C-alpha cells in the first residue's frame, strides 16, 4: 500500500555545535513495482533513503538493487545518505552475517532480528 507517511519536525538539532531545525518525512512506497510511476514524486527533493527488506526472502536482495539504483544512484545521492535495514527472524539462517548486496556494497546495513508476525 502506498501512502503511509510519517512527518516529524525538530526545531533544535545539534549539528557540528550549531542548533538547527530539522524536518523529516518518511514515505513508505512498499517497493512494489506497480507504484513505480509514483517514485519521482517521492524522490523529489529527497536527502536520503532508507530501504527495508526481509533477508528471509532471497528475491528481495535483487529488488533492493533496483530500489538502490532508482532512489540512490539515479538521484545522485551519496551512499552515506542511504541505509539498508535488513530484517530477519530470530532462528533464520539468512540472518547470519552480512547479506550479499551486489552493487549496494558501500551502503551502511542495519541488521534487525524481530519476532514480527507474518502478513
């Protein structure tokens, strides 16, 4: 489902010793290719990207390369402005070690284990 948006404003963020204002918008584009026509609106004026994927689903490793290409490389965002969040279940063998990320190798990866229910 497209359209889940979280907006957050923080008037006093300490950045290099200076207090500045910060606005954050997180858009959930579901990664579904059927919403690809909406991606340009999501990418407009973006400063960073968070890509969340399930390590237990091998096909998602290929899908994150497509998302990385569209949202990071084509927008000329530096890898430091991209975070990959790799989710896996506690007893999953997929969650052992870093995933093979292909062309996303230079991106920071956060590995998360949770007991989230299946949808």
